[in-house]
């Protein structure tokens, strides 16, 4: 499955996957063969950062 390129869609997609399937961003990226730094960078562009305690982008 491809990860969305649009930052708003990416935010929704990643947070849903983290909530429903993965215990951490590292697990999601490893399983989906995704670039963690790219996800973090794209979501930072729209003002979100990963909160490991909450396991979501806020």
C-alpha cells in the first residue's frame, strides 16, 4: 500500500494506522517500508510532530 503524499491525508492515514495497528512510528515504518524522516518532515510542514507517549502526531 502506498502512503499518501498529501500532508493532510498523510496525517490522517498515519494516525489511523498508529491507533489501530502499530505500537510506534518505528514499527509502522518498518512494516510498511516507509521513510520515517520523510513522514516526520512532511507532517512538520503542516505543524505536526510525533508524540511517542501518545503514539500519534499532534
